[in-house]
């Protein structure tokens, strides 16, 4: 895959109706296609990888996608915003 | 010091069926923490009515008023009008060049909202010049900021104790740090920041920049918070905004 094809595939991940993921980055490293970025669920990670496989990049796909931290219970964080001094 | 008005906010929840159940349990009792919940756009992943229903199910669980703006993802399927109708039916107020007020124990909260658009910031900004396509692009950015300003001007007549500007696109570049600089012109719009600076806003809240950072200031020093969920990594943040002392 050359640079142009890599960028085209990034755009395909942004526009494919299965994904619409705008934050996925691709880099070619030797025989590897490194996929990075953040998605919100395992299902969305699988879809990104499926779209990439459909484009048959001919490289070993390295999945460095991270999952967004799931908002868990616990104390909500408060921050005080003071009025401007004038 | 007067009591603060407690403003909860989150953006970019990008809901679809696979994320059902992620937010509702965390916001059912949000009135213990906040007086209102603001949602800064990208409510859905693909902009479908089905996904908006997931949003309404999740955020309808909140026991305080929920105010939202749409984001670019919510426009993708061309169903934004249906989405707004559904959300309004389900009790979520959707702001787009409009404002609303909420009376709380600590005073009146005024919120003006707009999706916003691209344009960029000082030194790396699209110019209203050349081809019609370029003028359409920049024109939408400029128009959206003018509409935010109108909404904020109109809000002044309601005499809010605290004024919040809610947008999807960023009004400043401070909160974009962490995003590749090449895409900053697609993440926000300095004209939104100007509108905020010229209308007595106490706090600006936005989303869209998933890889940005939470805190920034406008050129005139108004606090700006990027509440994109991947940035805050929580169901919401709460800003306890202290009203200005009456003169
Ligand atoms: Fe987003
Ligand atoms: Fe967005």
C-alpha cells in the first residue's frame, strides 16, 4: 500500500456507513498496517477491522485501536468556575 | 459568595444500539449533582432516528432538564429535523441559534446553543475568498457564529444569573491541543469565540475534538471546556458556576 492508498482507506473508514469513524489513523510499517485511534465499543473496533479487510490491504493488520474508557460509577468531578474580576 | 449554579456537561457520546445502557444508570439521580445537563453534540454515531431514540432513552433518564445541540454526526443521514422532533418530543431541548433559561435554587441559568462549524483560528483559518465552494464553506462558519451571537444577545433580556454558550465545534484552539494541527480548521471557529467574548458569557462548553484537552480560555479570558466524552472519560463533568454579584 502506498501513501495515497493508505489515506484513501482512512477516508473509507470515515465514510463507510458501517463505521463513520473519523479518528482512525493508518500507518504502513514494513509488512504491517498499523491501525490506531479510539472507538467506543468492541463492536465498533470489529467493524473498523472488517472495513479494512474488505479493502484487502495485503498487509498484516496490527490492531492498536483503544477503547474509550467506559464512564463508570464513582464521584462525578466538580470544578468551580468563578465570575470574572472586573 | 453566592451559591453556584451546577452545570453538568458531556459531548460526543456517539450513541447507537451497541452503547445502550451506558449512560442511563449514571444520570438517573443527576439532580443530586447538577441543576441541568448540557450535551455538546454528536449525540449519535451515524445520525439516524433509531440512534436518536437510543439517546432519548439514555439521557431521558436524567432528573434535571437536558439541553443539547446537534453535532456533525447527527447530520450525516440527513435526518436532523426528525432527530430534533424526536428529541423535543422526548423532553430534550435542542438549541440551534436559540436559547433557553432554567430557574434553579441558585439563580437563573441561561444557555445559548449552536452546532457551529469549521473555519479555523488565527494563523490557520479559511478565508472568505475565491471559488463559490470556498465561500460556502467559510460563509457557513461565519453565519453560525453570527447566529450564536444573536442567541446570546436575545438571552440577555431574560437576565440570567449565569450564561453558558453550548456548541459542538470549538470556539477556541486552546482545547484542541492534542489534535493534529493540520485538522484544527475543521474543529472550530474563532468567530464563535468572538461572539462569546462580546456577550457576557460565564462559561463556554463544546465537544467535537475527541483528542483535545478539557480546559482553555477565550482571548478575553472566558473559561472554555471541551467535554467530548473521550476527553473527560466520564459520563459528565459538573461546572459549579458562581453567579456574578449583582451590581
Ligand atoms: Fe464526535
Ligand atoms: Fe463532531
